[in-house]
C-alpha cells in the first residue's frame, strides 16, 4: 500500500500562541529600530541643510553694510538657527 499511496508525512505541531506572540514582538522590535534609524538619518540631513544655509547667511551678513538690509538677513538667520536648535533636541 505504501507504494501506491505513499507513506504518511510527519507533521510539525501547529504553532502555539506564545510562538506567534514572540515572532510578532521580534518583527515589531525590528520595525521600530528601522524607523528610529531612518528618522535619525533624515534629521541629520535636515541639520546639514540648515548649517549650509546658516553659513550662507553669515557670508551675507559680512558683505552687507550695517542697516536694514543686514538686520533682515540677521532675522532670517535667527529663524534658521531656531529651526536647527529644534532638530538637535
């Protein structure tokens, strides 16, 4: 009969609730780690962009004469500086 129908396969026991919970927790932890690392990368990129803008404003402040034009550039630089401080935490 084994030749005609084949032998019965050994079945693994079905997963328990604890196994499913453990696997779900591992997936959740890895997802959280990935999201946090991704957020860190985007924040670092934003800080670099803001630093570049601040450097550009510093050069403009050096080149402009004291007066309303220089004060306007300083005000924009302060806004960018506050954004940068917000990202640094």
